[in-house]
C-alpha cells in the first residue's frame, strides 16, 4: 500500500462510517473544519456565512445525515417550524390530494405538517394545534365554511383554501367559476341548446363557485338554465342523478367522481357518450383518463394550490402579511367524453 493510500484511508473510513446516535452540531463542525457557531449560522440561514463555507458545512451535514433539532430551534427562534392542516374529512379525492401536495410543499420549506379534523367548528381544531405549538394553519376546503374571523387565535398564522375574497383571511382558491364557465361554453359551442349540471354539496364553496360559473355562462348566452341535480361529490350521487337527466344532451358534473357515476348511469340506460350525451367533469383525477370513455374535465393544479397556500402561510407567519387572495388557474383537458378532433 502506498503512502498516499495510507494518508487517504482514515478519511475514506470516516466518510463510510454511518454516525451512531444523534448527530450534533459539534460533529458537523469537526467534519467541516469550522466552529460550532458557523454551523449554527448555516442551520438558521444567517447571511453572515460566505458561500464556500456554507457549501462545506452543508456537505458535512449531508454526509453525517444531520437534522436540526426542532425543539432546540424553537427555543432559539420562538417557532417550531410546524404548520397545521385543518380538514373535515380526507375521504374526498380533492382533500386527500391537497394533503399530499401540502405535505410536499411544507417539506420543501423545512416545515413539518400536523393534520387535525374539525367538528362543527374549527375552534377546537385551532385549540389542539396551539397545544402542539404550531406556527400557523391551513384550513382546507369544506372546513373553510366553518371558519370565522373570531375563531383565529392571536399569534396564529392562517390561510384558508377555498373561501370568499371578503372572508378577512389570506385565501387561496382554484378558479372554480372560471373553470366551470370554460366547460359550459365548450358544450354550448358544440351546438347544445343548454347544459345540465350535477352540482356538489350546497354548503361547499367550491361547489357554489362551479355552479355560479355554469349558471352565469348560460344566462350570458341567453340559454335556459335547467334545474340542477344535487350530488355529494361521490360517484354514487352522480349515478343516482341520471334519471333527472333524461332531457340532457350535455352534462357538466362538478367533480370527476360524480361524472363517473353519470357515465355509468347513462351507459345502463342505453345512452352513448359522447354520441348521445357529452360529459365534462372537474378536477382531472389521475383515473379520469381511464374512465370509459376517457373523461373531458377541468384540471385543478393541486401542487400549485398547495404551494401557494404554504407560501402565503409562511409569509403570514414571518411577515404578519395583510389579507389577500391568490387565484390558481384551471384548464380544460379534452378527452373522448366530448366530441372533438382533439380527443385521444
């Protein structure tokens, strides 16, 4: 073995060995050849570290698999780097996809996520979150309708997903009304005299906005507005609504699950999609392309929605930002449930 290999051998052994127990800042400092204070500055994102030193410390942290101790950081900064997510249910596809997207967006910003469910009010959910010392909370979809300005505890950052712009909170919403308008116009452009609507729950902000976009588009076109069919977001409710759609040649369903039920009901009644009835859904769930026929739908960008919600919450936590509304665009995805040369 050469002298050079002997000199390199300890370093290689050190890099190969996994740390046992919890890795400390002192261990990172020793690996990077800097002081513990420098490591602390890097961990706390201080600008008082030159780029080369920061890179060396970050490399040492990665090699040792160092993770900052949240409790210790909380004592120093007064923040736990934890945010709460308030939901009424995770049974709906929209809520479960938002949970997944919010967890990813929070992780990218160095925040942990704590999920709580709301009952008749969100006040108890806020109480539980404060007991856990969260820095802020995101209230999701159906739980947003239960949130009132008096419910917000002092010092708790808060963002509400799917709420009216005048709610008094920082809000983040998909363009539900705009997406519904696009779907309705698309069907009218196909020559249909009107468009029937399978709506979501009456107390849902998203359902209300999608209904508004559908209704206003028909009224602006001077077209008759048929009675809507009320569903509950489930495929079963869409299926149950089909007997009320006997006069329909075009249907806009407020989500893809209800559209799936409509497709089944139409097939069982002997009506072909899209030849006899054209159908458009909302959300663009991953399975929509595998429906029979593949479903034309309005795509919600759940990743962008979650990223905007987390960004707004971090701004509220760190800057005491004023109330504002962020609107996330939606877009039409055309497939074989509507007649189009672009169907695939």
